[in-house]
C-alpha cells in the first residue's frame, strides 16, 4: 500500500488541480444540463421534474424542422469552405510560393480575423452587407446601376456561411501548411527529376500525405460548427423569421431569452447526442483508429 501511494503521489499532485478544474467546470455542468433537460425550469427557477416532456415538445415544435435544415446547411456548407479553401491556401503558400517571407505574410493576413475580437470581425461583415448604398456589395451593384439589396434579410444563410467559413479557413490552412512542410523534400526533387507536373505532384505526393490532417480538421471543424453561434447571433440574430437560426442558437434563445431553461437544456442535450452520433460515424468513415494504432516499419 505504501509503495502504491508513493508511486501515485507525484502524478496525483501534478494532475490533481487539473482534474478538479475539469470536474468543476466541465463534468459538473454537463451533469447539471442533463438533469435540467428533464425539468420544466423557467424564470421561477423551480426544479419541477417533468420527465420527457421537453423532448416531446421538441418533436412538436413548429420551428424545429426549419432549424434542423438550417443547421445541416450551415454546418455542411461552412465545413466544405473551411477544409477545401484551407487546403487550397496551404498548397498555394507552401508549394507554389517558395519565398518563406512572402508566404508567412500571406498566412498572417488570413489569421488576422481569427485573432481579432468577434465583434470587430462582425462589424466588417455588417459593413460589407450594409443595406444602404454605402455597403461594399451595394457599392459594386451601383457601378452596374443595380438597386441596393438588403443582404442580411434576403440572404441570411449565405451571409453567415461566408462569414464563418472564411474565418475558419485559417485553422485548416495552418494545419495543412505544417503537414506539407513535413513532407521530405527528396520526394519533390525526385518528382521534378522525373518530369512530373505540379498537378501530378499535388495529387501523388501532397494530398496522400495530408490524408490524416484533412480527416482531423474535418472532424474538429464539424464539432466546432455544430455548437457555434456567436457570429450568427452578432450578424443576423437568427433571423429573419428563423431564416438563419441553427440548433445551438435556438437553444441559447430559449434558455436565455425566453427563460425556458429546461427546454433549452433539452435542446442542448439533443445537440450533444447529434454530435456524438456524427463523431462516431465520421470516426469510422475516416478510419481514425488506424491513425492511433502503433506504426509499423516494413
């Protein structure tokens, strides 16, 4: 017993504060949300257990199918932009642009939105989509004598997809750029000696080497997009008429705007279940288990 305590004394001392913080600020809130989902708590703050009433209410909610449709469109479209455009930028800045200082400046510019406060980033998009003649898009329309358009009212989903997609590109760009730089230069030199074109080099050397990074970024960004709503809240507030409302934002509105805490918790729990199901499916589809296995040297 004394040997066991001596063995675990240092790990417990080092990991103890971390485990306490994780328990207090992660596991405990998750448990509270799960319990709250089975209550009818509202502004009265009374813990009245109602069983699965909140989940029945979700099924009967007249807005839920539109919100699920918006969520699928938002997550799917933004994920494609994040992964594909991030991959394109990574290839451009690490393969085609050979001068490191120039590629570093280019990547830094793309990182600026991510390191900027969300409110500042959103203000730029509000100016871009401004319905008046002074908005960026409407200024271009004026050059062709076209009338101004209320972009956030007529195309709210397109607006939030572009706003979230372009800021998410920087994450994939950094991951893919690092992966490309780790490819041995001998492979590129051998391809050049063999007379391979740039397109062949990208298809046969670069993309196969980026298989695991692409899978990781896709899974990470999927989970992030499924639960994110801050830019939607700042840009459109989910409107007009639930036109850009997603499940995460709907849960926020129900809990903190309508004070339906139990119903909001139930929506959050459904969102967690969706995330777990799709994570499991993507994990198996991508074969992520192979990446975690022990490497073999032939």
